[in-house]
């Protein structure tokens, strides 16, 4: 993969940087750019990597990873485009920015991969989806997968599915945190200390997710195993069905996917 330059050292940029280092990539093969001098100095000291200006980083890199805000993508591409050589790989983690948008601002034939990551990458449990652009060869797509695998799991999807990916896994952690908040509040309402309720809910969530992953059984089967006829779980699930919780989740994710398409359209 040669030299990797990460443009934008915010939360996700630093997450990828630290993940690559933990995965064994040498610090001298990594470059970062950051427009805030104090932040740049902090990261250079913490990770012992080079901090360069955008144009210099692009010229030094074999793989350019763009982790800036969507509204800043156009100006960044204008800076780096003259330095993106044939054979370089450009990887974008910017929400809603299509490969076509990036390709149109780079020299013709440049290889672009679009990625939708999520925040559990912070603890090496991320879920990223990758899509190759029109000029991306299979070996570059494999390189992008390897890059993201440093912080979790990676799947390849057609770019037309990335709005759905955004709705499910990109925004997904927020839905889980929302449910966890509600369950903790229920524990408090039922007279439990908040710390105890939090421990119960978090471990229950971790255990349930592990069961799904390790057993390979369908969630419906696992749910039915917990749900005794006429029991406490059945009573709780009936209330959720009365309030159309399942339908609300589906509608919420449809809304997220719609908003992702709107953002992509500018």
C-alpha cells in the first residue's frame, strides 16, 4: 500500500490512523494533514507521524484517504488533484460524496473508492462498506478493504446501496445508544440505581449481540427462546407491538436513507 496520507485528523481520521498503527503499519509510512496547528502538533507527538500540508501529503502518498467534512471536499480535491498520480488510490470517507463527484475533480482514470464507516471503529469494532468507482481496479478495492480492516469488519457493496448502509450501520450505533438510554431509564423508574441499571443493560446488549454472532441463529429464533407463553417477555413485546416499535424502526431507517440521498444530491 506504500505511503498512506490521511487528510483530516478529526475523530474518524485519528481512529483510522491509530488503527493502522495497531495493525502493524510503520509510522514512517503514514502522513496526516490537519489545518489546526495545535491539533497537528498533538497528533504528531502522540503517534510519531509526519504532518504535511495537503499538496505535499498528496505528492508523497500512494493512497490518499479523504476524511474531511462533505462541504470541504471540493476545495480539498482542488488542492490535491494536480498531485494525484496514475496508480494512486483515493479513498473517501465523506458522507454523501459520490465516486463520480470525486472522479470528476481528479485527472481522468484515477482510482476512487467510497467508504461508509461507523464510530465503533474507535474500539476496532467498526462496520465499513466500500464501493469502487468507475476506474477502480480489483486490486485497489482490495487495498481499501485492507485499510479499513484495521478498525473492524468490511463488506463490499454496489455504490447504489450506500444510502441504505448509511441508514443501517452508519447511523446504526445511535439507534442502539437510544435503546440503551431508554432501558436504563426504565431501570431507574423501576427503582434501580442508575449505575446498576447501566451495567445490566450494557452486558445484556453485549451478550445478546454475541449470541447472534456466535450461534448463527436467526434473531427470531433467539427471541422466541426467551419468550415464554404468557410470561414477562411476552407482556413486554406485546406493548412494543401495540406501539408499533418495529414499524417505527423501519420508518426511521427509511428516513435516514432518504436524507443520505438528499445530501448526496447537494
